[in-house]
C-alpha cells in the first residue's frame, strides 16, 4: 500500500500530491522539470513536505501532524539518481558495497546486472551505460524495501535494456520491493502492469493524476 | 655532503620535533573547525571565522604576548597548570609547540575548509540514501575527498612552524636544546660576529627542509 | 553612487590642496635626512626617553632612535643601518665597529652596576626550587648577559642549567620579571629604580664583574651629532642619569 498525501512549497515550486495505490510498481511521468524528481526525494527523505504524510508499505516515513520524519539513512531506500552520483574516489566494487550490510546479495546483483568485469575499475573510466548499471547495482545490493529509479536506463543499449528491465522486474517482484520509476517508456509500464501516475501542473500547482 | 655539527643536529631535530608534533596536534581541532565552517551555519560564525584568522594578520609577537598572558604563570590557563600540576608552560618546548600550533591553525583550517566545501552535497545525499550515518559519511566521503586539503594543511602548518619566530621568542624564549628552533638559532648566530659560516649553514638547512616539504606535498597530491 | 560622486567632487575640487599635502609630507622626509639617528643599548631606554624629549624641546631638532641589545645595533651598523650615534653598554661592540672603520670618535660616558632580583636569604646556601626560574640576559648579544654571567660565577650561585632562561636584553628581563615569568634575575641597577616595592633587590659588589661602562661612538661627524654628544655630558643630564641609578664617573 502506497499512501502519499502532502503539500510542498518553495519559491519556485508549489506541489499538492495525493496518491493512493495498492500497486507495487508506480510509474511517474510528465513534462521534464514538472517535479517528478522532487517526489522521489520526498520519499527518500532528502526533502521534506510542509504538510501531510508519506506512508509506504506500512511504514510511516513522514507525518507533519505527529512530527514524524524518519532520517534518509533509516528509510532503507535504494535510490538510483538521474545524475547517478557515484563516488569517484572509490572503485566500482567499493561503490556497490558502500551501503551493504554483512548480509547482502552482492553476488546475485552482480550476476543480475552482469558487471563482473567492471568490479576493479575506476569510476572515471566507465562509459555512460556502465555507470548506470553500477548505480542500479549499488542501490540494490543493500536489499532496499523501496527502490527509486530516476530515468536511469537511457544510456544502456536498447537491446540489452529490455532484457535488463525484465530481469529487474523479476527481482523486484521476487523480493517485494516497492518501486517508483520515472520513465518516458510508457509501454514498459503497461507491460509490467504498473500504476501510471501523471504529474502535471494545474493552475500553477503540481498535482498527481 | 657536509657533516652537520652537534649544534646543528640539536637545532634541526628540535625544529622537526616541534613542527611535526604541532601539526599533528593541530590537525584535529583544525578539521573539526573546518568542517563546522564549511558545512554549518550558526550564530557567531563570522566572529569565529575572524578570530581564527587573527594569527594570520596580527604580528606574531602579539600572538606570543597573548600566549604569555594565557599560559604564563599568572595567566588564566598557566595559573591552573602551575597550582595543580606544578608545571610551567612558558619557556619550554611545549610553549614553542603551542606557539607553532596557534600560528599554523588558520592555515590548516583554511586549506581543509576549502576542500570540504568543494565536496558536492549531492554525493553526501547519495551516501545518506545508502544508509550511511554522519560518522560513516565523515569517514568514507568527507575525509577521503578532502585528502588534498588535509595534506596541504599539514605542509603549510609544518612549514609555518619551521619559520615561526616572533611568537616563539616571546612566549618560549630562545633556549638551546629546548626552544631554539632554526629561525631562532639563525637569529642568535646573527648577533655573533664570528658566526657567519654558521648562519649560512643554518640558512641552507632551513631552505633544504622547506624545499623537501614542498616536494613531498607535490608528490602526495598527485 | 552618491557617495562616489561626492568623493570624486571632493578630490576634484581639492586636488591642489591634496598635491600640496603630499608635497609637505615629501618635504618632511627630505628634512628628515638632516635629523640624527641614535642607536642605544636597551638598558638606557627609560632615561633616554626623557633626555631626548628635553633635547628636542630645547634644540628644535627631531631625533630618531633605535633601541636594542648593543650587539644587535652593532650588527645593524655593520650592515649599513643609518645610525649617526651609537651608545653601547660595553666597550667590546664599540671596538668591533672601530675595527670595521665605522667609528669616527668615541667617548667614555657613564657606568652602571648590577642587582640581584628575587628573595635570596643567603647567597652561600642558595637553591632554586624545581619550578623556579633564573633569568639572565643572553651573553651572546647583550653585554648585560656577559656581566651577569661573571657575577653569577663570582658569587658561586648554584643554578641548574635547565632553570636558567636567557632573554634578549635588559628590557626583556624587566618585562618577564614584571609578569612573574622570572623568579630571579640579574639586571642593571638602573633598571630597578621604579620596580614594585614587593620585589627584593640587592646590589652585587662592583668588584665581582667587569666595569659596565657606556661608550658613545660617533658614526657621522657633523655639527648636529657633536651638539647632541656635548649635551649628553652636561651636568643636568648627568644628574638625571644619577637619579635613574647610573654611576657618574
């Protein structure tokens, strides 16, 4: 169960979001710059709404009326950023294991992403597609209960991309990971029976439809 | 290679001892201060920022005078040390080290602060979402990414200590084997009409060490 | 902008005055070349301030002064510091300058004596507590240091080496005594004349150390320097010196 009901305001953005769904996978789509990434940041705890609540899979992350605001590091979220944000001072393996606990699924994720040969490489030497794969692996190794993916497939070859999404979908379902995805590929959403939510601006206020 | 005399060796070893211990001790408060200044906003920040920079702009003799006032037998801190531990700080190598530390502190803070503020806050957000708490972020992100600033800070404060004169002679005196570091030894030898050769040799040693410190820092920064 | 404008107009309307002011400043520095520059031993500091003030009022001349350990000033003179008169606290540094052909004329002037500062009950059984300090001027550059070491040795004072602190000159000894960084010290008697009454002072017999004679060396021989050196020998100046604890020969 996903329950978002919050108001967020800053000088350049005014947002009033209401989403209630039982779907495990949520697709967010809309014009670029409309505020989709801001919603993911709210879920991750990197930004705070002024009012309302955020409740996902039975966990109350934020509730303004009760002064609840769980710190980002305690939300067990895996976040694949649009700009990836890999740690350039660490190699690929150290990036992937950064958030991993002792009990983790490192080997499984490396198999899933098929990045065995990248492990000892320097972050700066990776191609765009490789970087995206490493970034996805880093978010998954820590066994997150929520996965946030922000347009993170575009640099991966088309041919390999569909195959990867299929495998990822399998992993998400198997591990019951609630997933939010920002993507332009609506066809994928339909294929994997995800909840599609359009984010748009109405009378200057960003809303979910 | 010209062999060093016992006098030169004593002066040299003392200088290196004072410079290295003072830079190591200064590192911890410098890092904390640099971290606070680079990442936090608090009331009185600009006042603290100004106070930290005082040793850079005040004449070193004035700093030495303040240190005497604070750590001297009649001073605020010195009195406590004298009455409880029966220790006198002024005119000891500890005093020379304190003088060096105070003079090196702003240089240390500046260079660490610079490199901490260059760290992209987005990277820190990423680490947070990966479950890292403040200590882990400090250990795994901030310290490694400010490594160059830390090294530069070490070299700067070490070199500042090797060149420190005014605060040291005021607060620690010019005592051979205890507080007579290279610049003080050069100063003393300048008073002696027969010591021209010693002056030249001491100046040579001083130039050599400073060059070596710079070269090591360039190496480490690569 | 308004501030800028008004500042500009002030500068524009007054530029002649400003140039004139610069001219006066400049001519001040030209005139300064005619002044005399005196370097003297720091033990003379207090009394010289008075003497120079009186002389300036009387003669309408401006004097420039440099003060420090005699050795220090002598070294500066060797390196061409523009002193016209050098007053040393011993003969040695005047000899040294004479050897380097810097001295045109020299005169013996006044003498000084030494005093022992600190509560010393008996010189024979004198011991320092572990944390006490005995301050002396550094014999390497201050004549006071040389005399003090002679006196300490003649008195057979038993002072552990690591409890002796050598300070730059007479002024430093005085300063560190005043902030209680030194428990004992040897310094010029002339320096103790307005000491705190609680401080114990005893004079050290004159026969225990070399004569502390102040010598005047003239480095540039001209009317002004001659005039000032003559002034230094006048009875009213000498009696002022006596009041400050110096010995008039």
